[in-house]
């Protein structure tokens, strides 16, 4: 991943959780809960969460897999992931966290049952490479689950474009002091392949026996699930 993107996330790490909750009106928590559900995670499963940020999805998975399960959260930005261990401890959950790049995961093949990434695949330099790496570390029959923003259509299209292009940068920039970051994030969301176009990237990876697309909140976000072949 580019050093510029890493520095951007490092700069907004202190306010990241608070701004996310404000800008999403808290709905991102429900999206993560649905991501875990669609992954098919069960008690005792081993899960790798890439681009874990401050650890929200990794913590959600740990609640599901229980004490007999194992969850490892990774992120390429050290400053972001530093907040994650205390969040897990505050909930009496044991989750490991490490700095790692989703395009070059330092883990052996078939180690995990599930590998996830939430709002991170659009920030990697080569999404197909990341999908291949995620599939490599998951056993055959295991799941890759991707939660990512989309581009809503219909009645939601214009209100969302107005909100993401003008209100998000203004509010995010005011709270964090980094308007550029909250201009960059909606711009990448608007350009990143969504729906059938993202499924085409999964097909290009050549790692999945099956894949599905699940629309959330009129297409503001999607959950993609791939079964590793």
C-alpha cells in the first residue's frame, strides 16, 4: 500500500472511531454484525481480519467464535491498530493484533477458516492480489468475506452523493483536522467496483468456487462472500 495512504490513516487514528459513528449514524455496527453472520462463523473457528483498523470487526468475530476460537486482526497502519488491543481487553475478549499488509500476508496456507476485510479492499494497490492472498491463508471450503462501500442508485443516489461529497469532508475534516482524508475516502468509494463489478474481481482472482454479493442500505455498502476452492 502507498505510504501516502498509510500516513493519512495514521493522522486520523485518534478520531477514527468517533468520526465513523457520527458519519454513519452508527449503522456501520449493524453492517459488521451482518458481515459476521454471512461469513458463517461458528464456535471454534479461526479468523483473520485484514485492514482491521481499530479492531471492530475482529472483536465482533471473537464474540461469535468464542473462547475456543481464534481471531487475529492485522493492519498496515501501526498507529491505527494500536487502539485495538485495549478495545478487546475492555470487553474481556482475547484477540491478537499484528501489523501486516493484506497483499503480502505472513501466514501459512490453509491456516484460517475465515478471512475478512472491512472498508479496506479499496485502499490496497492491487485488490485482486489481496483477494488471492486472503484465499491462500484460508482452508478449502472456508470463506472470504468483504465489507465495502458501493454506489447507491435510485432515490438514494443523489442524497448520498451530496452527503459523501460535501458533508462528510466538512464534518470529518472539522473533527480530525484532516479534510483531505475525508475527501479521499468518499472519492475512493465512488470509483471502486461494486456489486457485479466486484464479483468480476473475485473471478479474476481465480480462488473461489462460489461467490455472492449482498446489498446493504440501498447499495451504500455491500458484503461479498467467497468460498475458497
